[in-house]
């Protein structure tokens, strides 16, 4: 009996061992496997430690000469969502950070930031798809490309992206998942360089090997010499507080040598406008007075973002933005002007444009941004509220502009403007807030890029014989327009005072801009955590305004 029992126990134990072994084998076979994750029949693409092969729109292919090609769609997906085929000149135009490149189809030279560069391979058309010779233009996208032929893996690492690198402390296995049951995807030798992706995975370390394989090794102790590849430094610190300083293109810059503008860190003088001929030339008014002005601004530690205006010339603007060569000429002129005068940035103020030119105005901004970024200059773009007429409001793609530029400036005024048949406020706080919400919501603009423009002016509305007209009054002159004894009434929705009075047969109304109304609008900057505020325009303010602004931006 005992022998039989003993045999039964041995049999049970054998069965348990077999079951356990089967479980282990199944576990090992079913464990996530890097090779299965890869697409073995394709060249795999890893961008910044992420295998993106399954997201490729088209297969990568390599020419007999060794050129690595990515499709236009994949470049758009991973690097430049605004990459553009220019039918007129049969070329691809692409931008990335501080580079803009134009690449003619089947042409072995390209222009990078308007400088000619010879390449060995060209953009080609294959199966109705344009393919970019990516290994020839990796500098445009600021990446380092490495092709591990034996593994059929291409790695692309952004050179401006901070990474942690280290060396292996010993020979060790790299597993696909952070578990000993997961299969090996690679092995690294002692001293081998690895990229550390994540240091804390339940005691495991996620790495990328020299072969481009991504997986896990046990314990941070298995790597040494851990260090960062680079550190970032922000271009602009704190909230923007900018004042436009407007003077005609036919007049000199004002003498401000004895001025200090409290609470301001950016000055935007109106230094240039488009010439009417529409060939991309600028009419500038800098001269000796302008140079003294710039010197004064720098001495006060103000950043100078020169304003470039289109003077509302709708046809001139349309001609330029719709032609790549004219856009390039204008961009070159802007960059040259900025370099010559040591500007810190550019403020683009193009108003009154055709709605049909919306996309091409965005192209202009997309192509200007990297050229300025090359020299460390800021690009800000003025736009109107996201509602209204085609040439006033619908001509701006605020989302695209905000993505390309460093800042987008909401000109939060002219709620009721010069062409309005109805009398009303220049900038009611309720209207301003509604439109801020539209920028952040329907327009999907990042609040960290949105600057709120506020007015240092209002309008005197006159109604006589059934006809309504208006004239602009600077904030500092409003009280002079109000007769003695006229009571100011507070409007809680607009967050401003309002007056009405008569002179002869005419009725007058003024919605007043003062410290209280401006303060209400500046509070919205803090409430919605916007990038800052801008003021139109210098010398229209009253005597207390800069004290208010200084106090507001010291919060």
C-alpha cells in the first residue's frame, strides 16, 4: 500500500513539474516580444526612442546609392505638419524649428534659409507620392540618422532633445518587458553606450541599445556615467508686457531718451511697412532717429519687436503671400532689417486681407518663423477676434499661426469700430472674455502663446439727423470731451463707465477707457493664464496708466 501511495505521490509531483514547465514555456512564448512588435518585413523606424513603424503611411525605401527616403506624408506626420507642395514652382517647401527648405522635384540642389545647398539625391515622385531624401536633409530637421542595416532599423534622434545617456556596467541581457519571463531582445557588453529612457520601472531600467533595440535591464546599478545630453533655456521669462509705439512710415521715431515706461518689457515700434508695388520690398523709417530709439530701448532693457505692417493694402498683401518667391523676398528683407538693427523680434501686423488668402498668410508665417528663430528672434502676429467679416476676422487661421509663431496677439478692441453702423464700446470686458475663451477653445490656441491687446483709446459717437459717426479719442483726452456736470454711469458687464450728452441737435456717447476698465481686462490675463498683455498705443495713455501696469505685472 505504501509503495503504491508513494508511486502515486511521485506521479502527482511529476505531473506538477510538467504543468509548471508547460506554464513557463507558454509564458515565455506568450510574453511580449520585441521581434513580434517589429515588422520584420519592413525597415523599422525609431524616433526618439519610440518605434513608430506601425504609424508609417508609406514604406521607407533605400536607393541603390544608399539614400534613405521618407514619404511626404510621413515627414508631415512626424516632423512638419505644414510641409507643402508648391505647384507653381514644382517644389516641396518644408520648415522645422529654425530652418526652411525648398526642394525642387528631381533637382539635386535645395535652398535652406535661402542658401543653395547641393545634395546627391533629389525629391522624387513614385506611385503618386513624393518622397523626401531624408538622409540628405537630416540637418533641416535637426536630427541624427543612423541605419543599422543588419537589424533593418533606422533611428532618428532630435539633436535639440534632452536625453540621458550612460554606459553599461556589465554584460547583461535586454528584455522586451520588465520581467525575467520576457524574451531577450538584445544583449549589451560592458561599457557599451545606451540611451536611458526611464529609470524607474519597478527596479528595471528602460533603455535603447546601439542596435536600436528598446527594452529593459535589471537595476540602475547596471549602468554608469549617467549624464544629460543637453539643457534647455527658455527664450523669454515671465509675462510679456508690450507697448506698440506707432509713428508713420514717413515720420521719424520719437525722441524718448528721457522716458521710462513702467511695467513694460517689450517695445514694438512701427519701423516698416510693405511697399505698394507688391514685390516684397519694405518701406522703412529707421534712420538716425530710429537708431537712437533702439539704443534708448536697449539701455532700458526693453526687448525691441519691430512692427511690420501691410498698411491694410489688401491686393498688395494678396500678391505677395500667394507667390513663394515674393514671400521669400519679403522674408529675406525682414530678416536683413532685423539683423542690421539688432532687433529682438518682429511683430507682424497685417490687417484687411482676403478670406481666400487665409492659408497663404499662414504659409508666410510658417516660412518666416524658422528664419527668425535661426537668429534667436521672437515672432509675434497680431490677429482680430475670431468672429466678424471675411477681410477682418475670417482671413486668419489662428490655430496655424499660433503653432508657427512664438506669440499670437489678440487685438482686443474695435468691438464697435469705425465702420460700425451701431454705437458701442471699443472693448467691453465681457466681449473680451468671450473671445479669449474662443481662442482657447474653438481656435485651440495655447494660452501660453496668447497675448491680450488692450486699447488706450475709445470713440466719441455722434448721432445727428439719423446719421451715426465716430471719432477716436485717446485715453488721456477723454475727460476733455465730457461736459461739466455729466454723470458717469458704471456698466458691470462691460466693466467700464459710460456717458451720454447733447450738444445742439447732436447726441453723443462715450464708453470710457480708464484705469478701472483696463484693470478689469488685465485681470483676464491672470485669470486665464495668458502669455501677457499689449497696449495700443504709446502716448494715448493717461498719466496713471503705467503705474497701474507696473503694479499689475509685479503680482
